[in-house]
């Protein structure tokens, strides 16, 4: 901003000089013969023209610099808006993963309570066993997804630095998929039935 103030002061000074020179020229034109010579007046007008052209050039440079600063600010704002949007998406993804993990943990606690109650009665329920094991698998998937979301958020921060340092790396080396386990098999477990009691005994 100090540069802008200096340019403004210089432009104002130039305008004052131009105004003073025009007044002098007008007085010379109105003066009787024997006043300021035509040659002196032409020299003064030439000097004023040069000063005006120089100030116009400086003003053009100032306008160019202001435009460049404005363009950089707009680019910076656009970059910040993209970063905020990416952070918002990451927070939403992490929130969804956290809610799913909480729901799975609640279901696991409920399954464990049912299994404890069944054990106290001495009744072996194969459905409860399978339900508990499926709940554990869902818990593992939810935990893995939560870890993957967190890793992806970290990689999103590191990716620009890694890309600058190693631009030849393939894109898949910078994703969370390469740092997490393969998807767990999504299949129903076989129903386990208790062994038949020996009736001959």
C-alpha cells in the first residue's frame, strides 16, 4: 500500500505541475508582446507533455500491478474455497464412519447380552452365535472404513508435498486403499448347530 500512496502523491504533484504550466502558458498568450517568448513557451509545453507521458506510463504500471495483485488474491480465495470444501467432505465422511461404527458397537453389545443370557439358561442358540459373528465382521468393516477415512484425510494433506517431491509416482500409491486391508468377504456364515446328544447313553 505504501507504493500506491507514493504513486498517488507523484501523480497529484504532476497534475499540479501541469496545471501550473497551463496557467503560465495562458498568461503568456494573454501578455503583450515583449513578455515570455514563444520559444520559452514551447519548451515549457514540451516539458509538460513529457511529464504527462511519464505519469501516464507510471499510472499504467500501477494499474497493471493492482490487476496482478487482484488476480493473485482471487486465485488464493479460490484455492481456499476448494480446501474448505474438501475439508467439509472429509468431515462428513468421517462423521458417517463414526456413526456407523457406533451403531455396530451398540449391536455388538446387544448380541453379547443375548449370548450371556443364553449361556445362563444353558441353551445353545446357533442363530445367536451366527448373529454375533456377523456383528463382529460388521464391526471390523466399520473400523476399517473409519481408519480408511482418517488415512485419506491425512493423505489429502500430504499429497501436494508428495506430488512435488515425486511426480512420477503412480496415483494409486497415494490413496488409502493401498494402506488398508482387502475388503472383508460379505457372505453369510454357515449356521452352526450344536452336536446331537447321544441318546443311547
